[in-house]
C-alpha cells in the first residue's frame, strides 16, 4: 500500500511580511515532503528574494497548476500569480500586497473546491493592507467561509496541551457580547464536538467559558449573559449526549484544561481565548478553521513587519500548521 500524502497549498500571505521567509525555511525540511505534497501559491520573485535573505539553497519550480508540481525535497513548486513588483518593500502596508494576499488565498480555495488539494495552510496577511485593497474582511477565516459558502464555522487554536475554539473573534468586545447568543453557543459547541470526534476522541470533554468574571456568579456580575446566552446551549448539547460543562470561570478554566481536565475550551471572545494560547508560545500555536468543507490551518501570529526581510522570523508555527493540515486532511490511497 502506498503511503498517502495529501496535497497542501501553502499561501504566501502578505508578501511584505514574514510569510515568504517562514515558507522557505519550512520547506527546507525534508520531513515535510515525506508526509505531504506541498506547493506555494504566491509570487516567484518574492520567494526568490526570501531565499536570498535566508541564505537557503533551494530550487524554484514555477508551475501553472498543481498537476505540474515535482513535490521533491530541494525544489519548491510555486503557482506564480505575478501580482507584486520586484521592489515591493519589506514591512510596509500597501494595497498591492493586500490584494496579492487575497488572490493567493482565492486561488488556493479554488483548487480545494475543485478537489485538487486536500488542505490549505496560510501564512499571515495584514488586515489593514487587505482593506486598502478593497477586500473588506476581518481576516482569513471570513474569506474562507464566503468562498466556500460556509455558514457555520469557528476559529480553533491549538498549542501543546490546550485547544480553544471561539464563539466570536475579530470584533470589538462590546460587539462580541452583543453578537453572542444561545444559537451561536450551541453551534460552536457542536463544531468542537464533531471536530474532535473526527480526530479520534470518542467523547470530547468540552468546557465553556463564562462571559463575566466568575461566570457571572449566579447573577452577581453582569446582566444575566450566562443565563441568556450560554446555559440554554450547554443544556441542549448535554441533552444530545455531548460531554459539555459550563459556563465556568475563565480565570481558572484554562489552567484546568492545560492540566488535562478538558479536551477543548469554548472562549467567548478573541482575547479570552488567544491570551492563554499565546502564553504557551507563539512559535508553537496553530490556527484551524473548523466547519469548512476543506482543511485550513495557519500560523498563530501576524505579518511581523518589524522583522520582515531580516532572517529573524521563526518558522516553527508554520511547520506545526503544515503538520496539523497533514493530520486533518481527508483521503487514503488504496
């Protein structure tokens, strides 16, 4: 039986950021080619520049479609969309780079929708640059959802010993509380349950954060958000046989989850979930979009414009994201 190697498209993200550097550093690892068929969607000239910056000796193979790729260690296959100028500056916000980041992702999603690849792994984009280019999305997740016609989705973060899924993400705190409701809570709990079951956990232990300090402490804090927005969803999930607990105080819940009491935590808003993950190490975090018809993983850091082009950026998060895409990708060769 042949070893199954999923096809993984790696999008360059914002070409002015650290994406090109961490891509070439990651693809300088022979182990990646032993476990998947990776190729880059981006700009050839920018990848050449990244090779020069990092002093890595790899060949570049420009291809028109994934079928032309060599998938051999020592050669980086790249779909060259040729969208940015050769002298695009490192570390600067621009509509040129923002548009390119969108188009790279758009092309990768098309390949996934057509069944040509099994997963997408994304390098970081810059939201300001994205908006300057006229692509008004909060981030990667919302682009993926729209271009795959997905209604129910969520952001899941994974770090050693901790998984977190978010009820809301890139919105202000007041808006996050306002947008939150029992229907969304149930959807996210179900996404967490189904995702971990597919990953081999028979009865995932799911813990749900409260919105207020001490999870409201029976109405002492807040305006009844836990009773209105969380408890009905938890009770519904429990009635369906899901192993879910909450709402629980966030200040102790993440410690308990890291200790091993739970398999995943439902966070109510961006910083509630991102903070604990990033304390465990930016270099090891992976961002996973769940609910999509395709596998999508990403680094859990930004474009790092301040160090772009300086050969400082650490590629570990991208390598972990590629590894996670391989692990989650569907399909077998018989």
